[in-house]
C-alpha cells in the first residue's frame, strides 16, 4: 500500500492518469517533454490508500496533473484544496497545451493561453 | 464677494481653480479640478474638457452644490501647439527567405549542421538523395514528431547523412529525443512553406544559456557559404540580427539578397532670425540639435520636398492651419526637438515573423500661429454657461504667479513647466520682469518613443509604462518590483499573471504580453525621459537664464503634469545639481503639488 509519507518524492511533474491510457495522455506528456521537464506517471487505480492525495503531493516540484475522462487539471502545491491552477476539457489540443503549461510553471515562465 | 474660476487649457490636461474673492482683494481658495483636454489646445473642442474640469472642481465641494461662478478667467494659451512624428532612416530588405532568427524557446539538439534542404517525403521515399551529401530535413505540421523521427532514423540507417532539421510545430525536443543520431533542430517556423527547398543551409543550436557563435558572425557565414568580400558585407545585417539568439538558420538562395540601405530621409531647412541652416536628417539627432542651438532664434522650419521629413512637416502645418482656421503660410515652426531612436520593422521575407531594429529619428515641433484662438473658446464657453469669460494674461506669467504660492519660494525664480505637448520655462527677476520660452518635446514624445522602441503598437500601454514602475511575477503569491523590493499577496494571483512582467499601477497589475525583458523596459523608459525632458529642461533654462548661463539662476520650481512623474523630477535635479541651483517640485498653494500653477495664477492675477 502506498501512502504519502513513505512515497519517495522526485523532482518531476506527477501525472495521475484516471482514464485508459490513450492519445490524450500522450499529448499531455509530449507537452511536458518538449519543455525539457521530467514527469512520472501514476495510474490512479494503483494509488490505493493514497486516493485522497492531491497529484502535486506526489511531486517534489509541487506540480501535478490529473487526467480524467472528461477533463484535465493542473494542480500546484501553492494553491491547496481549492481550485486547480488550470482545468480544461480533455481533447488533444488542450491536452498538449496543459502539459506545456505545467512545465512552463515549473520553469517560472509565463503560461500560454490555452483557449487560442 | 465673487467666485472666480481660473482655467488652464494644456496640451494634455485642462485644470481649474475655484476661489472666493472678497471685495477688498482677499482670496480664499476653494478647490481645484482636472480633466483631459478635448481637441487640440486653442480650439472650440476644448470647451468639453473645460466643463469637465469645472465639474470636477465643484463636485468636491459638498456644501456649495449650486455654486455660481461669477467670472471665468482662461489662459491666453500662448498659441503654441506641438506635434510629433517618427521617421526611419534605414531600411533593411531581405528577399527570398534568407534566414530564420525568431529564437524559439525549445530548439532541439545542439551544434552546427550544414546541408541541402529537403522535404521529409524525399527522406521517406529516399528519392534524389546521395550518400556523400549532407541534408537538412524540413518537417511541416502535417507530420507528427513520432513519424518524423522514424523517417529520419530510417533514412540514416540507409546511409543518408541528416545533419539538421527545420520544423514547423513546436516539437524540436520531441523529435531529437527519438533520433538515433542527435542533430540541431530549429522549430516553431510558422511559414515553413517559404523555406527554399534544395538550397544550401546551415542550422545552429547553442547549449542552454548560450548563444550561437557561427551564424551570428559574418565571417562564420562567409566560411560556410564561401562568400566573396562583397557578399560578406551584404550578409552583415543577417549576422547582426542573430547575435544573442540560441538558435538560427541561414539559407543561401540563388536570388537571395540582403540589403541595408539608408533612406534619404531628407533635409531640414532651418530659418533663424539672423541666419539660416540646412541639415540632413540622417546625420542624427545630436547634429540636428547642435545646429539648432547655434541659431539665435528659430523662425520657421521646412522639410525638403518629396522626402519623408518634407511631407511630415507639411502635414503638421496643414493640420494646424485647418484646426486653427489659419492659412498655411501663417503657420510657423518655432522649435524642433530631434531624438535618436529606433523602430522595430517586420522583415519582409522573414520565415518566422522576425523584426529588425531600424534607426529612426523622432521629431517634435512647436507651431506658432498669428491669431489668438482662445477668443473662440471664450465665446463658446460664454454661450454654454452664461458666465462672464475673460482671457487673462500670458501663460508664462500665470505659471510664475502660481509657482510663487509654493512655500519657500522667493524672487528671482525660474519655473520649469513640464507638460504633455511642450516644455516651458519662465524666469521672473526681482523687478518682476519675465522672460519665457516654449519648447517642443514633452510627455507625448516620451510615450511615442517608448511605444516604438518596445514595439508595443499600443499607445495606451506605452503611457502606462511611462507612468508606473514594473515588476516580475515570480510566484503565485509574490512579485519582484524593479527596485528589487518584493510585494506579497494574501490570495494567489491568477494564472495569466504567472511569470509575466507587469505594470504596477496603484493596486492593479497590468500584464505585458509582449516578449520583452523587465530590464529592457526600465532602460528604455528611463532613456526616453532623459532624451526628452532632461535635454529640454537644460535647453529651456539656458534660453531664459541671465546671459544664457545656468549659474545665474538661483532657484527653480518644477510644475506641470510631467513633474508628477516618479522619475523625471529626480533626473532633472540630478542634471542641475552641478550648477548648485535650489531646485524642487512646486507645491502650489501648499497643497496641490506641482499641478494647478497656471490656474491658480489666473485667479491671483485678477486681484493684482
């Protein structure tokens, strides 16, 4: 059983996948990879006892992405419980851009406008 | 007992001063008001702004709601009107897509690759390719990164040497990560269809934190493409524009041409009281200004016909003639300020929206007309309000009277009025004699320079950058202001602010979306203010100083809207420091700061 305290946090963006791994997930990861930032993928189902954890808690960088069936959320440590920093509908275009923004956030660079 | 209102119509703002004046001449100042000047100063359109300024003054007086003004005193508005223009004096023409220098954020790979440009399809079909040749792959957005990498790897395995790639999508890193042999890749090339296929090209990507060394060096480009001495000279603007970039592509095209030519910007014909001079615009602002300073008094300026400067000056005179109901011949330019600057111009034939900084000269001119336009304004005001309106005396005299209400001032006194359209100076000696001057170039010219040098294409944004300090949003909870101080927020900032440079306007953050470093914004803002206001302050003071020697001035008061600016006054004080002059911002009536000098003077002069 994985719990928050025993988990080894790494300096990566934690990507929690809560749907079947598919092209949407691939696009998010591509957005992060192009920016030169490392990610680690977690399958929601296998997080067992840690289901209440926020995605960013799995990341030493304090940045996490949750990819659901209908939407994708970018969560950051600095804004706990309340809102995700960004939330978009799960489609290829938005997925890539959200991945990019997660990486830009890590790098401290202005985020791109997803709706364009 | 009468209620008197003083109205000062300036180039940018209209100010009002309301006071109670008793029959024995005692003045009780009630309030002041301010509004944007409507229309060009000295025309009937000003009435709207005057009414707004009066309304502003009256509304702050809650116990005098139905205040009835007995007399409105309006300034003579020394008929000087300013205008500004910007002219490029160099033009760089690059034809036939010779280079790519947009500096994308995430290029792929590292190093320098020189080869023949081929489309990806040629690599997948292995057609028209030779094993002894080197190639640069062009990947349009119809290909995704996985298949692109697969095709390049495939061609490599067949012995085709691919040494670089030019990619339309932002996928340089993604492609390079999947290649068996790493190559330099420039991505985000918007107009990829313009890349001339089967030409010789060089792709260079530097390491993170570094800039390219070969393509930013004209001899480097010459070595790659075996250029002659003459061709190398022509390639200089390309190399120049690639300095400091992390990645670039230079392509040798058969018809390709790079030319940096000087536009004959034209001559200025300066007519003085006792002499006349001719100066070429492309000699630069310093030369123009030194010639003007040598002339006793400028009576008029004309521009060479059929040149940019010629038509600019004609336009200014024509516009002023129309607005003031004058004839062209009666419009004379009495002062001109030239400032060296530059203008980012889009490169025609650039493949990714590149711009070149072209040298330019910004010019502000001061036009003087024969007629007294304020009469029409006064008549119109009387019709609208029914109050008596009187055109009171000379603006410079009023400014000095108002400035003298600053605690601590005494005669002799010099007043520097820093406005939106002009920089004015006046000096009053112990005998009460006043000398004054009005110079072209003030707040509006500063805004124009900031707008062009930062390539904002947004005058309002330039105005905000001029007036307020900037800061960098470093996290969702804090920003670092340009003076290194940190400001914290209790609630997280919106995602749109993250990482951006913002303007700190009172308690508001205005994001700047243009890709410009904070340090550059600060540098350009300060330089623009120096080039206009410090230059003009010294120019104006030298003109009115006894025997034109600044050391003969003992004290100076700064008034006007631009004196409120957070930096300008200090810059001027610093420049005046060596003359050992007591200089400071005015504090009209001990309460208004540097504003309202002329309006206050108008009220005072009624009693004198």
